[in-house]
């Protein structure tokens, strides 16, 4: 085993990243005397917005990573060497830039501009039935040597690719795990799960400003609308969720046509700062929800409750199916407050703990009894709302 093989294995075990891996391999091959000008790896992923990541190393410019979205359909892949090889059931090809197929693919012109003389392509299958979308990876290498890569140089690259593929697969699976946890659990909760906070009942009590949001009238509309309503709901939920993230909060759970979000109170973020962030997120969410409504005949009002208190943040559920979320009286009170928006004819209701530090003027809605709460609570709304 050479130093390069050992280095690749070390990167895989250490959990490095694809930029370091591809750049390191290409640069070390150049140091061995193989005059590479371009190296490329394409890796599929399971991501709600990205279907494949491309990694392009150019000797004169370094490595560039690009995420290709699901919506992008410019036909580039269908006319690429990778598609040709998949359609003709080939795993390896080697084209010369001045051979009979020199004009076959548009990428060849890019290679010639870099001074490349050939295009070596390999396809590798991962063959994992539990992750069928991670089918494998494609790699290509181009050299500046007249006549292209020598047979012994091709053999050297081929010997490296299985090890390179294993390291890339390990990195891809870790990135996939992180992405899935961030997407379905949330950033903070996902990091807690990865750090080992996975036992049922484990967690911590935190103080946080809470934002509870819900669409008014969605259930009625859902009874009469078709599947197009799902696409509309996504836009409403995006109008609620994006402002939360922009203000440093985290969506803990989507609740049908609404959500629960938290803005933790920490040494770095005071009670006043967390409540102010929640208020700003609520204001922006209302504006964006109205923008979504402007594109439809039937509007859906957004009701928001803002509260603050101690909550238990951790693993709750059955032994084999857990949910990392928050529970506690403060969560229940926020839910009860949101339910009063329609009765009190306002879009936002604030508890006294949030209203007392509000950066915008508020007005009292009087004292009201919340279901399940022994004493009446004075509630507030924005002065202009």
C-alpha cells in the first residue's frame, strides 16, 4: 500500500470532506508524475433540494462543489458521457480529445480549454438496497500529456478508485445523516441526537420564547380542495418557518397546517433578545403569509401565539419510535393562546412575559382563562394589530 492509499483511508476514517479528498488525490497524483489538469466526482444524495453534488478539481483553480437541484432539468446529463455509459451498460471509457469521438460531448470542449488531451471515466455502484438513491458515483480524469494517460497511469487511477469510492461513500452517508436530521428533526435537535442524546426520557429543561402558529380556515378549505392544496400549504409553512430560522430560532415540529418554534434563552441570548427575535419572526411570517394569500382566491389567515417559559427538550415517545421535541405547561399555554386568536379577532397574541419586553408597542386584550390553566392570564397583541 502506497502513501496515497493510506492517506485516502485516513481521510475516510477521520471523516474528512469531499473537497479535501478530491483535491488531495489529484494533487498527489500530479506529484507522482501524472500531469492531471482536471478531476471530477459526481455523488448522488438524498436531499429535499439537491439530487446530486458535483466536485470539480482544476489544477489551476482548485476544487469547486455544486449542488444540482431536483428542479434543474436542462438536459445536460442526458447528453453527457455518464448518461451514455449508463445507457450502454458500460462502467469504463477513455476518450482522446483529438480522436474520432473528439466532438461527441460538449464537456470535451471544456477539457480542451484547460489543455486536456483525454477523458478517462469510471462508474462505480454502491449497491446498497437500504439506500437505493445512493446508486454510486462517477469519476473522470483528464491529463495534459500528448496522447493522454499512459496505460500504467490508468492502472494507477483504477487501483485507487475502489478505496476512493469507500471514503466518498462514508462521507456521503455522514452528510446524508446530518442532512436528514436537520431536515426532519431540526438543526439543534439533530446535533443533540448525533452527540448521543438518544435514550428515551433523556433531555434537558430549557427556557425559551415559543412561537405557535396555525392557519385559520385550512381544515375547511382542505375538505373542498384537491392535491394542489398540498403545494399551497408548503408555501404557507415556508412563510412561517423561514422567518424563524432567519431570527435564530428553530422549528421544532410542523403540526399539520402550523408549527411550533423555539428561541432558546441562554447566556448568549437574554430573555429580552429571545422574545424580540420571536416577535420579529412573527411579524415577517404574517407579511409573507399575506403575500402567499395574494396568489389565491381564498385567503388563509395566520394566527400566532408568543409565550415564554421553561420546557423539557428531549426524547419522548415509544421505545422504538422517538420524537425529539419540547413539552411542558408553557407549550400547552401557547397552544391555548393561539386558539383564542379567532375569538379575540387578532392575528397575534402575546403573554405578559413576552409583551413586557416587546420592542414594538402592544395593547392589552384583558384577562382570559386558558383551558387547563387555573388562573386567568392577561394577554396582549400588537398595538397596531
